[in-house]
C-alpha cells in the first residue's frame, strides 16, 4: 500500500499500530478479534469505501470452509506472496466502486 501512495499523489497512507486501536480494529472483524493488517479505504471526506481485513477473500473462503488442510494451504500461499494478484484486485474493486 505504501507503494500506491508513492506513485499516486491522490492516495494518502496513514499507518496506525494495533496497540491502542484494538477496539477499532476488532469492530471490522466478524469474530471481534483485532486482526492485522486491517486496511480501511476512505474517500477524501473519510467516508468508508471498503475494507481489507487480514487476508484476501480467497483465504477467507478457505477459512469459512472449515477444511483445516485447505486453510493451512491457503494461509501458506498467502504468506508466500502467491495471492498478491487477488489482493491487488480486491483494492481495485473497492476503488472502482467508489467512482
């Protein structure tokens, strides 16, 4: 996300630590946990356009399946950068919805 801010002057990035913001972070998680990273995409008047919570949708779907092996494989692939494309597409989808 920092690279997006570097290359696009209309995008401003603000980083907050989890510590001290647990109640805010956990309010965006279905289980009420303070998961990171949590990315809130807002317009110029701070209206929420969309969120990215911890992992891309493809990993969330694996987690929802309840299949432990599928969850382990999906999380490993995410940590190895194999879902970078899906992550970027989620951000683009959020940006396009805001137009």
